[in-house]
C-alpha cells in the first residue's frame, strides 16, 4: 500500500498560500500577524489571536462569478486543491482520479450562518444556500466539479486523526487499483463559536502548562498522491511512508532517548507534540503553531513542512531543545498525533512517515 | 476476496430491532407523523419517520453522546450478538485479540449544530460547554470503538446520503487489504430540527407521505435510524467454524461481492441529468464483483421521492437493468440520510435470505418521464446477487453488490 509518491502540495494558512509562502514563514522571512478577536466568556473578556487564512488568491484561478455561492470553507479547500494541482501540473480529469477531503469540524461557520437565518427570520425563511454549503461534502463537490473528477469521492471526519485516516484511505484506493492518482486534503475553518470554546476551555484548564498554540487557526492542505511507478523519476516531495495506528510515542525514538544515541535522522513534528515534549526532549522538533495557529487536525501542515524539509534538505525553523548540531541529513520524518483525551501511559496515537526512499520501510 | 457479513443490527421508524423492521417492509402500513421531539414552524406540516419513543430519547450517564451515536451503539450491539461474537450481555473479550475497525456513515452526527447553545451564544449569554463537549465526544466511529473496546482504525464517513454505503465499501476494503480481521460498518443518523429546516428550505420535502418513483411524487420525508454490519474476513470466519461452538455466527451466508463509487462532478444539489456518476459507480461495482448485470436478482434503489433523484435513478436502471425488479424502502423508513445506505444494504441481505422482496411503498402510477416502474407487490426472485445503491448530495454515487452463498 505504501509508500506513495507526493507529487504536489497546496497549503493555505495564516502564512499565505502555496509552498513558497509556507517555506518563507518557516524561515522567518515573513511575519505572521494574527487577527485579534474580542471573546466574551463567563470569566471575562479576552483578546484572542486568530490565525486566519485568506482565500483571495483563488481569484487568480477561478472567475469570481463561479465562486459567488461558495462559503469560506469551500473556498479555502478549493484553493488548497488548486495549488496542489498547479504544483504537479497533472491533469486529474476523469474517473481514474480519487478525491478525499478530511475535516475535524466541517463547515461549522456555515452551519451557524444557516442557524442565523432560522433564528433571525424564522424556520420558513431558512437559507437554502447556507444549508447546501453546510453539508460536510459540499467542498468535495465543488472541487470535483472544478477539476471534472469523476472517480470516487470521500469526505470524512475523525477529529485529530482526520488527515491520517484520509491518507490511509488514499493508500488503499491506489493499492487496489481503484484509481491511479488521488487529490487528498484536510480543511478546517475558524468561527466565532470556536473562538468562544477555545477561550472557555483555556479558562477552565487548571493545568500550569502553556496553551498548545497561541490561538486558533484555520487552513487547508491538499496533496496530489500516486503510486510509485517503475523507473519514474523521484517525486517532487519524496514519499509518504507507512501509516501506523495506535503507536506508542514517540515513534521509533524511545530507544534512542533511553540510550542517548543520536537520533538526528528521526524527527517528530507537530503541534500535538507539546503533549509529549517532555518525554522526547532529545528529539528534533518543528514548531508550526506560530505560523498557522492551533488546528483541530494538528498534523495538517506537518506533512507539508516535513516534505519540504525532505525535498530541500534544509531544516526550517528548527526547534531543538538540546541545540544539537546535526540535521539537514534528515531522510525520514515521523508526524505523530496522540489520541485526544487519553490519559493512560504510554500515550498512543496515529502517525505517518515522510521519507526520501521509495524502498524504505521507515521506522523499522 | 470474499468479505463475509456475519451479523446485522438495525433500527428505524418501522422497528426498534432489525427483524421487526424487515417484517414491517412487507406490511401495507406506514405512518409518518410530525416530529415528536421538536417543533417546526412552517405553513405546512412535514411528516417524518421518527423512531418510537424509547430510552434512546435522552442522553444519560451511560450513554452521554449525541443521539446519532446512541443509535449506532444499539445497532452495533445487536450486530455483534447476531454475528455470534457477543452472547447476550457478555463482554466480547475475544475481539480484543483481533484487529477490529469501525467505519460509520453519518450526516448529522458529524455536525456541531446545537441550536439552543447557538441561540444563547448569539444572545451573548455565554452558554455552558456541555453541548460542545457532547459533540466532541460523539464521533460515531470513535464511540462504537470505545464502547466495545475495539482498537482498529476508526473512520466516520460524511458523504451525505451515500455515507452508509460508502462506509460499508471502505470496511470491505480494510478487510481485503489485510488492515482488519473484522469491521463494524454501517451508518447512523438522527432526526434534527436543523436538517429538517434545511431540506424544507431546499423545497424537496413533501407534506404528504413520500411516493418514490410515482408520477405524483413531490419530495422526501426525513427519517432516522442506524444499521451496522459485522464484516468478517474469510480467514476469521473459517477459524470460527473450526474452533467450535463458542463463536459460531448465526447468519453467515451473505457476503459483500463488490462495490463501486463515482462522482457526477456536475452540481452541488442536482444529479447529472443522464446519471453519469451513477452509471460509472454501477459499472465499477459489477466489475469489482466480477458479475454481469443479468446476474442481479433485484435492486434496492435509493428512491427518495424527489423529482430529480427518481428521474435520474429510474432512467439509469431502465437502461442498465431493464428486466431487474427494483423498489425503494424509503416509503417505510423515510430518508435516513447517512444511515440510509447501511439500512438498505442490511435490508438487501435480509431479502436475499428471505427470497422475497417487498412492494415499493407509496408507488401507484408510473411516471412517463421515467417509463420504468418499481414493483407494486411482494414477490419472489431467482438469483444470489442483489444491488443496493445510493445517490448523494454533492454528486456522490455508490453501489454495493451483495451475494448469498448457494446452499
């Protein structure tokens, strides 16, 4: 089933749109200025930084008239998909392309906009446009229509594991021959309710630990994936190695930590990492929270950062507690996400591996 | 690779258990009513197919999740019992040694849409987070996995009305790919005010009992329910057969023969006029099952009773399966959205075993635009393969071909 070739990536977040913007943000070449929202909670009012993503670049690719009925969720998803396809320059038209769209919360802002129409104007004047766009698979429908993708289409939601499960399904579809190529992505958007919940949960928390991210974020990440063809040139961003479910943390790193062995070829990235940072303090880590905010699928942009590191052989924005000198030789990166709400030890979670070896069985 | 269906659990408006629901499909009674658990404010009353009143109505400390997940747990428990993995209320410790996945389709179960919470938020009342906590804890696949202590992959499919069909297809592939030994796959959805208002706003709800494929049809009635299938690898099934009486399945003869899925890539809310995606999905399903169209004994159609769905679906069935009897069960269950494909797949299994298919409730007069009629009375059939198909909002089309082993 794995590895899969990563041919194109389309990231959209507070850092901008496209891989160039993401790399610039990782290199501190651009400054991210979050929007500040005033959040009213039971414990008082708070100024919350919001890491908004901008869908305006979509107008470069699609006529505004065609976008007029799309909500922000579908626009950001479509922008990520367009950028991923542009990055690979492959034609995805037809039944041999599959489409997978993952999201932790779906188009919540649009659901609440639909409720606005019900609350403000009454049941009989509920907005059909808002309702249509609030359905979980609306974004997938818009993407399929835009690219004329007539293969299988899947929308899924599995909390913080949403991207991992999307990638697992992509591997299956390619392995079974159901499709030859897949456009696979994850998308989540900010809404006022989410900001209220974010701040309220933080107020409730008695933990002295710092917040997992400075504020909530939003964005989309799309990948163009395919099987590895014999004698084909290496893919632009390396390979998506295997996916592991219910793996102890940190993947393949504990032996190194315990023995003090250098683990410079094994990185863990991810916002979820904060949870285990004490247990893997010798690991080299990438901190993405400051450029995209906290996302409901914390590993969303890890994959893009890991793939760019693999392809460019350059470690952007190294977050290295031990200040070790090694790194850009990195060949394998593990993106691991602990299962939420699970308190038992050892922590388990799902992870995926990015590698520059087509024949590598990473982590084994 | 053959993927066994070793157990089924389901509930809907025509029965709080699967056997009762199947029996109801063969009876000439259906009674959609105004929603019991919430009120709607429209000039017309729109009937729904709601579950009878039961302990499922309200969450409690033993089942604190959203109703959609509570329905899924009931269906999963019944399916495990039917499969022989669970005897009465005994714990299923023997499943913990296997790789057991959970794949469940839904629409409402994946949405943060608590209306009272939002009304309070909108009115600056700083509401408590209990509804949000409940939503966050209610992912249907995660809930079922937690309740039955299952450690395999968990996936909630939100492909609108084809979610249940797609979930079963994905579960089948997990077994084929060797990712799982066993999968609990199906769909679950509850009736809620938000969805009802949404469908009424789209002007595709009927104020009368729905009439799938009928000339006078004018929309759907929403429903609620859940169905879970226990999918099992051939290897595990054979091991169970050899290992003795402890875990023998009670109904092992049906299997998933194939599946197909395709997108119209046409319009957000309307199917492709010539059924482009549906044709492709059906062609793929037949190829996956390695059978021809004339081997299909009957078709459990999507048949929502909306003008567009039934026209598109009827034309494709007339063209691809001109002599195969078909029907819609939504005249008895309503449109249960994310659960629909799973309920209909489960009914298809039951009908294959029963060797009888029911009348298409609500149909009386052929639509000349379709020129193809569902069956109007229960009948027997020949053959061991049947088709269950779903067309969804967003242009999704998915089909399952279910087989029955010959005696």
